[in-house]
C-alpha cells in the first residue's frame, strides 16, 4: 500500500525534528521545507496528502503559503494544519480565512498532533 | 312395542350414552392431566433455564464490568505512555539539537528555539558570565528589550538569590500571558555557574509550566551550558589558529 506523504514546513529545525519524531512510528513518508516558498513548490511537485505548516517563516509566511496552496489547482484540496505559537481567536480566525483545515499550537502536543493527522488522512480517503 | 319396553330401551340407551360420555370425559381428563403435567414440567424447566440465564447474565455483567475496568486501565496506561513518549521526544530533540553544532550562534539559537517551541515562551534571554567578576552579559534573546536587559552584576539584582545556590527557579503559578519572570535556569559546568537562561512571559494559551518543562530546564542547565561552553572554546580555538 502506498504510504501517505506529509509535508512538514517550519524554519525551526527543532520543530521539524520534533514533528518527525512524533510521526515516526506511523507509516508516513515525511518530507520537509524550511520556508513558505519552498513549501508551495514542494506541495506542487510532490502532492503530499497532508501539510503541517508553520505560520511565522522567512520569505513567505504560513498564511501566504496556505493561500497559494489553495489557489493552485493540483494542491487546493490538500488538508493543511497550521502550527502556531498564537492560540488566540484572532490568529486562529486568520488561519481559517486563509484556507487552513485545522490548527495546533506550540508547544506541540504529540497526542493532539497524531490524532489530528490520523483523522485528516482518514477523512481525505487515504486509509491509515 | 309397549310403553314399558320403550321406556326400558330409552333408559338403556341413556345409560349407554352416559357411560360413553363419562368415558370420553375421563379420557379428556386424562389428556388434561397429562397436559398439565407437561406444562408443569415445562414451567419447571423454564424456571431452571431462567435461573441459569439470570446467573449467566450476572456473570456476564460482572465480566463486562471487569473488562470495562481493564479497558479503562489500559486506556489510562496508553495515555500515560503517549504522554511519556511525548515528553521523551521533547528531551531527546532538545538534547540532540543542543549538541548538533559547535557553532556558537547556532547553539544560542537552539537554546532560544527550545524555550520558544518546546517550553512555550516568546520572551527569553540567555546570559553568559563575563570576564568581569560576577558580571552576566546578554548573549542572545527573543521578545525582550535587549538594551534594558543587556547585563546584570551579581549582588545588584534580585536574580542573585536564584543563581546563588545554582538551582533552577521556577514560578509554578505563572500563567500564560502574565508579564513575570517564570524561570531562571543557571547554566552550570560542574558547580560553576557560567550563565543563565531567563524565561519571562509564557505563551497566552499555555496554562502554566508542566512537569516536562521542569525536565527541559534540568536538561538545559547541564546540556545547554556544555554545548555553549564547547562552542565558545571552539570559536576561541579558531580565532587563535587564525
């Protein structure tokens, strides 16, 4: 069975490593990007099943990257989880208005992240 | 036929009919007795079955409760293991990242990243003990007024008490969004304090410091200091070698 592909996007190597560590036991293929531009390009080229997207990044923010991903024909349906340090309502609202599917706050809670990833990949019709 | 004969014939006929009727009634009575006996037997069997079923139901209920309790216990254990695994992931990642480079700036950035992303604070300052006695100089910071917090001298600040015994100070009542000193982590090489990490305001959505945060501070106290010390020595060595 084809492994599900998840694109992890963060300019912090600590967070990327943390996300990889949390998801390592599930049968996912993990690819990474360290800024918004790279994320959009990798999303188009590699068509992941899910994207974990940091908000504050150099070159292109997570919100802008999310809009670009939604605007592109081949990536518009990919579920996007925003990863943010700002859990307040206004920031979360910005995430929704920019097209994110769900969000989690930093520090990342492994149990919460795994639940959301598994849930979204099953919803997207990709069996776990 | 005379009236007498007619009467006798009638009586005989009536007696025969009565006997037949009586015999039929007796047969019917016998059948009913048999039916009653069967029903009584069925009833007893049904009662036995009911009792057995009730006992089985009680047994199954007790078993179900045992299984439910066991299930609950496993769910709690699973949750504990997942939390523990998550905490270990934090510690592993922090430790790995701290020792992944000997570049001083990278180590300082990693310390900030660990506090920002793993502890959950966007106001942090890292100090190093300067050549001047008891002078602590700001080496890296995030989200604080670097000019105002540029340096401090032991004996002149309220951080003395925290650094004097080289133990980690944490304000466990500090909640997210409150402007206060949440933690002071001395960076130690052996017993010598070579610097300190000050953590101020926690992220708004973080309710308070968690057990894993204390473990992260313990790890930073030892590993951040050795990583920073090594990186500084490496930088000095490179400078000497030209």
